[in-house]
C-alpha cells in the first residue's frame, strides 16, 4: 500500500501554519522592541530639547553675570568673557562640548579651559537641526531675539565704563542702574518666559509620544503572549500529526531505514507498526520489494558466473594489443595482435623503442616520450593517445596504457595498445557538426563568436587592431527563386572558396547564416588609420573575387556583395556589439546601391537607436491617442469647398510636432500603419457622421489615404465595411486615396477589393499621379473617380515646359477616361489659373488653406457660406 495521500499534505499544512505563526511571533517581538526603543528615543529627544533650552537660558544668565561683575569691579577680564560667550553662542568661536553647564564658573584663574571644545556652530542653528516643531522653534527663536536685544543694554552699560582712565563713581552707578532697573528685569523675563513656554510645549509633545509608544508596546506585548500560546499549541499539534504520519516513534523509523540501508531485509516489523498510510507502513512495503529484488540479484550473479567464459571470449574480440619494453636495452616486444592492429609486418619493423618512435606522428613524438619518462622517473601511470603513420600513408589513432615494474631500477614496462581511430573520427564528425557549416565547410556562428572573442583578447595583448567584415550577397534570393536552391547552394560554396583564397592563414571566414558571411582579420597595424586602410584593401579584394564570372545553371553569372566593416582593439566592445556595428555598416552599403564597402560610423548606431526610440514613441502615441486629423479643403472652380482630405498629424509630448514624412515610413516598416490607418478611417467616418447632422456640411466628401500594407490585408474590405456600419455614414461621401506604389504589387487582388468597395458606394482617387508605377492598362481597369495631379508638377507649370506638358496630358487623360481631376499643391493664383485653363475643375493647396484642425476647418466652411 502506498502512503496516504492526505497524511503528508496535512502535516505539511500544519508545518507551514506553525512556521507562519512563528514568523508572526518574531514580527510581534520586533515591533515590541521598536516600541520600547521609541519611548527611549522620545525621552532622549526631550532631554536634548531641555539641554538646548537650558543652554540658551544659561548663556543669558552668564552674560548678565559677566556684565554686572564688570560694572561692579571694572575688571576687563569679565568684559572679555562676556564677548567670548557671545562669540560661542553666535557660532564664531568653538563651543564647549558640555556648554549647557555653568561654563564660566569653571574657568580657572590662569584662563585655561577645563573642557575640550567642539566645532563652532550658532546656537540657533543647533536648535533648527534638533527637529522641533515650528511652534517650539518659534519660542526659542523669540527668546534668542530678546536675549540679543538685551545685549544692546549691556553694551551701553559697558560703554559707560570704557573711557580712558578709571570711570567715575557716577558713571559706574549709571552702569549698575542700567543692569538692575525694572526695564532690564522685564527684558530678562522676556527671555525666560518663551523658554518656559518652550519647555511646556516639549513636555506636552513628549508626553503624547510616550503615551502612544507605551500603548503600542502594550499592544505588542499582548499580541506576543497570544502568539506564543498559539505557537505552543500548534507545536503540540504538529507533534501529534508527526506521530500519526510516521506510524511509530521516530527512533523506530530511523532504525528501520538504517537496517534497510545495510541490506538487512529479513527482520519483520511488529504488526502495530505496519499500518497502511504511514511511513512505517511504506517502509514495510519497501522491505518486501527489496527482499524480492535481493533474490533476483543473487540469481543474476549466479547467471554471471555461469557465463564468465562467454565474457572472456567476447573480450578477445576487442582490438587490443600488448607490448613490453626493457628500459635498459630499449628492446621492444609486440604481440601478434599489436602488429595486426598497426597493420605492420614483423619482418619490416625493428625491435627497439627508437624504431617505434619513428612510426609515431612527428607532432606526437615529444608527448609520447615525455609520458614514458614520467612513468619511469616519477612512477606515474603511462597513458597517452597518439597517431601512428602506416606504411601506405594513412594515420591511425592509438591509445596506450602501461605500467613499469621496479626493483632497484626499472626492470621493464608492460602495456596495451588500442585502436581508437573510429572514436576519433566520430569526435571529428561531432566537432564538424557543432562548429562548422555543413554546406560550405566554413566555421559556423558558434565557432565564429569564439574566435572573435579570442581575437579580441589577442589584439589587447599585442596592441594590434583587428577587423570584422560582414558580407551579404546581393540579390541571392533572386537566384534561389529563379534557378532553384541547388544552384544557390553551388554559388554559396563557390563564394566560400573564393573568400578563403583571399585571406591569410591567421584570418577567419565563417558562414553566419543564409547568404551572409563574416571575415575576421587579425594582426592589423597599431595605427587605426593604417589598419582601416589595410582592412579596406582586403574588402575590395573580396568584392573583386565575388564579382568574377561563375558558371551557374549553364550560364555565366556575375555576383556582387555588400560589405560592412568595423575595427576593434581589445575587448572595448562585446562580440555582439561588434557584430551589430558591422551589420549596420553592411546595411549602409546596401542603401548606397550595393556592391560597396562601408565602415561603421557611430552615427549609424545613433540613427538606429533614434529610430527604435521613435518607433517606441509611435506605439505609445497610438495607445495614448496623441494623433489628430487635420483637414485641407478641396474647392471647385468657383472657390466653393466641396470636400476635404484628412491628413494625419502627431504632436509628441517631448519632440513637438513630428512631420508625417518622418513617422509615416516608420509606421509602414514596423506594421503600425495597420492600427494607425484603421484609427484614421474610423475618425474620418465619425467626422462624416457629424457633418451629416450639420447644415452646409452634409454634401461634403472626405478623402482618406490608404497605404499599400492596409490594402494587402486579406480582411481589408471587411474592416472598411465594418467601420461604415458602425458610423452609419453615406458611403458616397467617403473617398479612399491610393498611391501609385500600390500598382507595383498584386494588381488583380487590388482591383477585386476596389470593386467590392465601389459596389457599396465608396469612391477612389489615385494620388500623386505620374510619379510612380502608372500603367494605362491598369488605369482603365481600376474603378477610379479622380486623378490627383502631383504637387511636383503643379509647382513648376509656369516655368518648366515639361511639367506643363505632363499636367496638360494628365487632365486630357482623365477627361478621356471620364475621371475627375484635382490639382494638388496649388499655392499661387497663376498656378490655379493655368490649371483651370487646361480644364482642371478642382483644386487643393495653400492658396486656399493649409490643413486645419477640425474646429477651424468647420469654422472656415461656415465663414465661406
């Protein structure tokens, strides 16, 4: 029987609950200690507050005592002490560490100070740092101000006694009167009263804090006791559950486990300790199974003894030879199996150790000799793996093991030799699969990264530059698509061979993947400029090699490649960073027209990071609804607004207004144009729904630009119809504007989707006509309503005869196809007049209005009425 499925979980739950209560007990104790410490901290703060208040009172009393003593005795030393007290209180002189004591009573006659001094700091600053409440600090500040004011009276008294010679009795009497009259005592009371009020405020605050801390400590004390009692009960309950789970005392369980560990399976457990669902019950079951297994083991051992002779015969089949060597004479004896193993004729082979070494591969001879000497001189086991040269030039891998017999000296060495050639070949195949490309035989990405790391370390040691070249074959996909993958593989193998032929022994060329290769150049010159020049020369050599004609599928093919390079010295950048730099440079070469070499420029990396940051901002802007639509009027020949084109605008919170020419291509490349385009369509249709309820707007049309990626969606028609259904607009008021770039893709699919939407009443305009992939055969099949003459033609119709001719041709073509025409980018009246003169009936441009936010556009339409 297996153990009960509920006993162990019950014990575990009880254990976890006990640990939880113990944790709560510890937490309660910690909070209790903190509450007690809070009481001490509050009392310490009260004591510090009292010391500062006493110091202010004491300095005031000391000043009074000094000035009165000076007035009574005329001794200038008291005037000096008066001034020193002020200097200490104002922070201009160091202050005694226990300045709250009556400092001046402890000054000795010789003027020495009995206590050390601390740093100079104004008393008021110490009060500000003490953490008083605003009301408490105001009281001390008031006492300090009153004390400072009283010093003016004391200075007046000392001034009466400061003349030349001994002061007269009258002057002395006046000075004493100033220091003892009613005004002086009122001023003195003005110092002591705020101090007393301060002490009262501190006492009240301290009493409240102490009362709260005492309450918290009492609560924690009660909670600690309660949790302690609960923990004791839970420990007792845990003990009972343990007994129930074990099924016997813990000592009995331990004894049974130890007995099973020693292999003593025969002793039976008492009946009371074999209860099902307990540990002891499970051990009893395990004991029975072990008894059965032990019996099976003994039977297997008997079977092994019976078949020992068969095992010895099987061992004879192993390809193992033996040999012995006399160290003193160098005589070597080989068994017949060894000669067969090495494929040698005994009559053709010498009988000395020197003859044997002649058969060992030259690269392995030293290691074989050293292993043999170590076995003789140091008593180490002789174990060596080496290669043997066969008479026909083949190589075999041999593993040898031996030991030497010693007396006073080595008597002989006896060993075995085993052929492990197949094992080595298997290891080589595994190595090849793991680190080399199977098609080209070049190092793969794993081995490349290891060699790049080693090259970085080597360049740091010898202070020489290295270079990393990232090579991408141009138009390789075209070869695969048109000629097939077999031809593509032939081209890859040919390129690999050409690259290897251009490099030195210490350089590396690897296949990075697909049609991408990476070259590592080692040992370039220490000067970065010289190293760059050398690397560029190698790259140009590689380009020339790749462009050499090659017979592919019976035809001569001239390929090309784009190469990006980066230099390095040491481990200043990680291997991933170097690969990224070379990759960026390669894409720069692609952008430059291919068949080129480009060095990595940090500006490339910055541009990529900026692009990634802008893409992230674009995603956040889409989620945060930072986009808005602006509307540019479309007017007829009479200047009346008959519709508008909605244009997307992005007002970034930090970047400001981001031009569409910046973020639209990024949205296209990243795929964000799909949700963004859907938002534009929904917003435009919501605007049309709004206009349907506004007099003067119900007949306006609204044009929405649609990208190629939107149209390529399989469910594009369903998306548009869904928006129409949700907004309940008249489809005839909506126009979708397409660019000529759409005609470069699946035109049949494009026409099918346009026809489906046209059937629901949606109109279409072909934007930027004449600048892209226009085809008259497609044009007559597209269900278009309008052609839009691109602004690049309209801008120069008055100055460039070619642009004027193109504009005239587009208008004539549109009329012949029964299509409307809209002139874009009309900025001046002469431009409008020319386009109107050649028959263009509709206009759009800054002559009439720039793109406006919705509210401003609607206001303009209303104003035009």
